């Protein structure tokens, strides 16, 4: 039987997955060629991870990749921004979006996964540790 805390933790994870799915949909509707971006593929992986139940054997594998990606993508973004300071302005003009939409997109794609993982770790640390324990295959 699930306790209130377990169902709340699951609901929070599904909310994170919904956020990732909505961002993916927005990005695809904005530009269907955006799926060639590494950041968009990582966003898809974040969505998959937050959809998986804690008992899933795939959860530990997808968590590690998603967690590393959540920190790697913003670093790569900041690296690109350092060498191309007007990259976002060029994107705004080519995509025909406002500055606010560009900032929201940047936050949702590059920085929100870090916050989602931080919240997931703070609420579900014990369950995540259990995911990584060796499980015998019957």
C-alpha cells in the first residue's frame, strides 16, 4: 500500500516529466528540425527518466545519464554563449520569437533539468540509492 509521501513523490516526478514533455512539444512545434539538437535529445531522456517508476530496472541507467546530461548541457550552452555572445539574439531573429520567449526556452531546455534533479534527489534520495543496488536476475 502506498503512503501519502510515496504518492506525492511520484506526483512530483510526473510533474517534472510533464514539464519536460511540454517543453519538447513547444520546441518541436516551434521548429521540427530542433530534434537534431543534443539539448533536445537530453530533454527527451529527462522525460523518460522522470516517467519511470522507482522499481523499474531501467531507472538506474536512465538516472545516471539524465543526471550527467542535466549538468553537461548548461555547461555546453554557457561555453557556446561565451564564444558567440549574440547567439540568442540571432536565434530570436531566425525563430521570430520575443526576448521573453527566448529566455524561457533557454531556462526550460538548459537549466530546469538541474532543478528537477535537485528536487528529485532531495525528496527521493533513499529510493534513488535503492535503484543503484545490484539486483539479481532470476
